[in-house]
C-alpha cells in the first residue's frame, strides 16, 4: 500500500503555514486562559520573551514563535514566485515539504525536550532551511538577482 503526503499548490501551503501559526498562538492563548480562570496564574504573569509557565507550555510558546519567525521568509519566497509566474518543479514541490516539516518540527518541539526530540526537531528545521534556500535560488534567478544568473 502506497502512502504519501500530497503536494499542494504553493499558495495553499503558504496559507496553511499561516493557519498553523494561528493554531499554535490560539493554543497558547487557551492554555493561558485556563491557567488564569482556574486561579493557577495571574493575567499579568506571562512576561514577553522570558521563560514562564511549565516546560510543555514554554515549548508550545517557542514552537509558535519559531513558526512566526519563519513565516515572512516563506511568504516572501512563495509570493515572489507566484508574482513572477515561476514555472519550476522546485516551486511546486518544496512549499508542501516546508509546511510538513514545519508541522513536524512544532509537534516534536511541543512533545518533548529530550536529546532525541531536539535532534529530530533540528532535522525538520534543516529540511525547511535547505528547501527555502533552494526556493530563494529559483525565485532569485527569475527575479534577476545578478549573482544567481
């Protein structure tokens, strides 16, 4: 039996990447709301940029921030490729791969902070980074970036 993850249009992968980041931030918000309404935290006990809360909560918080930090780069590459009407196999395949690797990285990040999990998370990020560099070259060539010509 053959199984595979579908390759979706690049813009669909971009939209789903953004939706994934939104799901993560809503999850952080729900977690915080539960803590406040159950009396386990004050509404002002979540300082920005400073580790707070339990380990799993903080990993969820960081998974969200990691997604948000990479979304503009991914968006710039996909939207530029779309605008320039780039017809390249890499632009058709890599956005889906980047999305799947991002979701995997986030889920691994949330699930565990063990050495194995960190290694797998790094591998998933490596897939994204290499894929984005390939997209940057493909789109950069189409955009006329001199050193890529």
